[in-house]
C-alpha cells in the first residue's frame, strides 16, 4: 500500500527536518537566481556552494541519481518534426501484426512460444528509431548499427512486412523455419543472413557487443582503415537484461573511450520474465546511478507529455516527491489497474496530490502515458543522445510491459509468457488502438496491410528513404585479401629440422612474419587479454603498437627497451586487459568487419585456453551465429602441458565445446609445421575464399624439438591425421596403431619405442591434428551410406587411415570424450587415454603419470588392447605394470 510523503521532507532525503521555513528560503533564493539569471548561473552557484561546503567540512555526498522525472525539461525539449498522429497509426498496426504473428503460431502449434508483451512495451521506442534516427545501409554517412532486443523480433518483422520486405507467408511462418519460408525466433544472422546483423538472443551479449563494436569503429577510424565517424551504434535492451554481468561489464570502457557514437535505450518496463525487476526498489534510479557512476550521459524519459501540466501545478514538489518514493512493485500495480484505481490509490492519497489532479477524470488519469510511450518525449531524448559529444548516452525509457494488452497482460506478472489472447482480449486491443479490423479479421488473426498510396505507407517509405533504406539489413559482401605464399612466412616451422620451440612460440613467429607482409599486415588484428607476455608476444608492443584512442600521455617506464609498452592512436594490437568477454567481443567486431564495414580483416585472439570456451563460450556461440571469420588461439593449452598452474587453469575440455560449433574448425597440432599448414589454410578459407568459418587452434607452452613437416603431409594435416612414424619390426609379437594429439603425441612416440624395445610390439604412430575434423567427415560419410543403402559404400578418411584390425590406442591432453569422437567410426578395437578429472599443480611428467596417459601408461594400454584381442597373454600386461612401476590400486584420477 502506497504511503503519502510528508510535506516537509526534501526530495531524496529521509532525514527529519526541524526547520522547513529555512529550507524554503534556501530553495526560493535558488529559484530566484535561476529565474533571473538562468540555469548556468544556478549550476555555478551550486558548484561554489559545494566547494565552500567542502572547506567547511560539511559536504555530504549527493544522491547518485536525479529526481524521478524526465531529464530533459519541457523548455529544452526539441520538437518532434514528424507526424505524430500517423506514427501512432502505423505503430498500432505493427503492434497488431506482431501480436497476431505470435498468437497465430501458438494457435497452430501450441509449442512454438514467442513474446507479445515485450514489443508491446517497446513499440514506440523502436518506431522513433526507425522513423527518425536509425540510418540504413544506403545512407550517405554510412548505416547505423542497431542491436535489437531479441524477443521484440516480432515487432521488427511486423515493420519489415509493412515496408514490403517480408511476405505475409513469412509472417505466417514465424518460428516455423523448417518449411522453407519461416522467420527465426530471435535475431540470428546464421539463419537470416540478409536480414539480421547481430545475434542478441542470449541476454547480455547485445550490450557488451555493441560497446566493443562502437569502440572498434574508432579503432578502424584511427588506423585509417575505414570511415566510421558518422555511423552510430544503437542498442535497445531490457531492464531485466541489465542484471547480466556482460550487460554492464564494459560501461566504463565506453566512457574511457568517449564513445559518443553509442546510445543505449533501456526499456524500463519494470518487469522481466517472472515478475518485477526491482519490486522493492526503482530500477530506473538504480540504472541511473550505475550509468552516471560509469560516466555516461543519462537521459530519463519517465513521463509522457500529458504529465507536463501536472508537474507545472506541482509547486510544492509533492508529486515529484511521491513519485520518488513509489517503488516499482507499486508502479506495476498502478499500471495493471485502471484510472479509477490510480485516482484512488495515487492521486488521492494526500491533499496536495488530490489538488494537483483535481481537474482530471478517472478516464483522463487512465490515459496518462509513461514517457517511453510518448513519441515527443522519445524524439527529444534520441535527438539529444545523438548530438551529445564526449560521452556515450543511455536513455532510460519508462514503459509498461504488455502496453495495450489490457487485462490479458498489461503490467501483469504473467505478461512475458502471454502467448494466447482470447477473442474478447483481441477486441479490447482493437478498440484500444482503434484498429481497422473486422470481427472476422480478429477471429482469423489476419495481418493488416497498408495500401501503397495510403498516407501511412507513404510516410513509412519516405522516412526510410530519407534515412538510407531499410533496417535491419546484413551484407555478406566485402573485399578479399591475399595470403602470402606459405613458405614466405613459415619455412622456419615447415623445415624446423629438430629446432626446439613451443607451438606458442611458433604461432607468435607466424603472426610476426605475417605482420611483415605489406598488403596483409594492416588487416591483421591481434588481440590479447593481458597475457601477451605469457605468450612471448611482448615484442609486438613496440613492433605494431598498442591501440589507444588518446595515444600515450605518459613516458613509459620501459621506453628505451625493445619491448617497450608503446601505446598509440594508430596502434594495431588490441590489449583489452583482463576481460575475456571484452576481448572476445572485440574479436567478433573484427571477425565480422567484412560484413559490418565491408572490410575484410584477419583477427587473432590469443588467450589462456581454459578461459575461452569455458568462460565465454556463449559469446563464441554468438560469434558463430554472426558468421565470424578469424582465429581463436587457445594458448597454454592442455591439462598436463600447462605444468604448475593447477585445477582452474589447466584446460581439458575446450576441444569438446569447439566440436559442438558447426562452423568452428578446431585443431590440436603437435608440431610447428602442422600449425603453419593449418593457419595458412584457415587464412585462405576465411579471407581469400570468404568462407563463413572460424578456426580454433590450441597452442602449448612446452618447448620441444620440432621435426620438419613430412613431405606431402599437408593435406592430411588438414583432414585431421597423418602417419608420423612406424616403430618396431613387422611380424613382431603384435601390432598396434597409436594416435596422439597435441603435446601428447610425444608421449605416444615414446610409448611406441617402449613397445618396440621392451615388448617386441610394432606400432604405427599417427599425429592427429583434429579429432573433430575426422569425426565430422566420418559422420558425414556414415550418414550418406545410411541414406543410400543400395549404392557403393563410401569410406571416411579415418576409416581409410585406420583400416585393418590392429588395435588402436589414442591419447590426448583433453578428456577422453575428445579422442572418443571417432571411436564409433573405427572398426578395430579402440581405446582412449585422456585427462578426465581435476587438474593439479605439478610438473608435466608427474601430471601425465597422475592422469595415466604418460608413455608407460600408453604402452600398457597398447599391450592390454593386444591381450584383449588374443594377440598376447595378459601376463605381459602385468609384467609391464610392474616394469613401469604403475600402482594398480590407486583411485582413478577423475575420482580424486
Ligand atoms: C542469458 C539468457 N538468460 C535467460 C534468457 C530468457 N529470457 C528471455 S527474455 C527474458 C526476460 C527479459 O526481461 P527484460 O530484459 O526486462 O526484457 P522485457 O521483455 O521486459 O522488455 C528472459 C529471462 C535469455 N534469453 N538469455
Ligand atoms: Mg523488462
């Protein structure tokens, strides 16, 4: 139950006031100054007062938010230049079509879902953007980039339909994609590549991506790669969505980088899925504090124009005080009820409020709009945001969830899930928005169209033409680049000839060499999240510079060194600091630049592999959806190859996640030569042939002797395996095939020698560069065979390589599920050794013994496999266990 404020209490101060008269005098003198000499003078006076108060030791920290009203005062509100009445009509039609789309889908198939209430609350926000601000791709100044709230997609489709971009057939197949003419549920560039630009379906991804996109545009501009200064990034997000860590993770970056090319519009409908975002508080005020604290320009749009006369009558600030103490749960209840209820429970709870609204009927009170539903207020806010310089802007627009849905869902806790409206509710909706629908239209949920010469259609067309064409629109077209001949930059790796290095060192050297290629170099975007030194990349600091929008404002401590920390406005390296989510977002911006800016780039994001798929996997999934092209390099990879670091740092799983992403090509090479072949091929696929794939490659920090790549092996490296060596005599006691990937290949090679020397067993040793690629090919072949049972059977690549019945043992530095990806495609007996369990901090040899995949364990596994097929006696296995001092009674590593 709402309590009235007491008259003497100053705004936002609950301290008891003993001398109201004194307060009044102070306020009146301030008002007098502002009236006589203007706002600027008033501000100056306050600053002076604050300074003096500080000297006197009485300065109290101010409230971190402003009062509960619109930021833009009426006399500074820019005039809406369009036809508000027409916009109202057009928006009403879109509301209906969006609603009909969802209700139809759920009538046909109850399971399809979809949302009505979110777009219902955001319709005016979207439409102000579409009619006045969002520049399309043909705009002279370049198209704007708009991140749409995902579950408001029906509204975006509804507009595209009115613009003639989508057919009725498509609208009728919302969320029914598989028949061929459907529309996807949320923005997915993978599924609608000409339409959606940015995947936002997973809450939080839109906000962080949009910030890094705006920042990346500055990077392109500073580096002279593209003209981006007139393009604006807009993001429409939910108030509930702001609870995601990613939503707020980069707010201070946006301020630091002075991203005045960025505007967030947060639809503060006070609700999320289950209920109120802050029932007992005020999300608008909380967000204002957060954004102000982070240094943003904040514009609150809380009350519609019809509130202006009420505020004008509010001489004692009683209305504004009441609004300030009303919590969101109460606002929601007020929103869910009619004018009479609002009259009784808000405007009549104190004599002062009663007086302010005395002239209004219940129906008029019912008609009072929140700011986010008022085109005039929204226009003023968008316009101020667009013109604001030096800071990013957030517009906090207060709305009602399910606006116009009446009893069926306006400000109800169940609004979000409301997918079906009965005929009465639909009729109410018709009258609420004065829609030209017959009862039959309502029963059939017919979509509303615009006659092409109707004022609405003309207005719609004219507005979009003036703004440069329709949005959203995605382009896949861009320039292509040439990768220099592989020998020119990687002969050190291809012909390593036994030199010692780690694959990480090899990777850095490949990158450094590519950065010397005049044509390609400027398009390379190296990205790190504060681990460049870990990966031996510090020389790049000076070689290519670290990007900074302001250059370097200090003398670097290490200025004289070759490895100096050199920041520059034209710096090429993106040093993101400790934010994998941020670094990944930068990578996505670079990896999709071919589409967003028509400029092909080749980004390399190198990071601690454990903090990739595990930490920011959802962002990688969104990158895949967005058709990102570039390299993700999981460094310090492997659960036993990264010695010392222990449980949280040692990665045994990233290849499993990578394998689940259809357009991710994932490799775990053992040697520098293999790595070079993969990088070269990947670069060609992505920037020469414009394939929508990205590469995940694990690189390790273990130094070892690197052999030259065997002649003719390159193609097999790309397919996923090649025979590296054979040991032992043919016709020996037994024959096995040993597979090894990444750094563990060396354990496998050592095992083959143990087998030959100690047990007279011969082995073919295969270097497996990608179990994922092998499995993909094999699955594809098996599918083909299954679907073509009467045709000649095809053989997979792994089937070809591992024909015959000699047992196979595979070992990796990842969990067994990784080598097991191919288990079902191998006819011979197949066993894997991996690193299932929690990591430990210790040296590599001890870790490999602990996880039971060192060379001795591999040898034992091979002997056991031979014993199981009857090729030798089980006693041999016992003898080996003894010889290699393996304790058979230990608890399994994954149980410890
Ligand atoms: C990461 C993630 N978690 C949960 C969801 C499911 N979800 C979709 S919309 C929604 C509520 C959104 O509330 P809000 O951001 O306030 O948007 P509104 O619909 O109120 O405009 C939730 C929980 C999601 N899409 N993504
Ligand atoms: Mg919400």
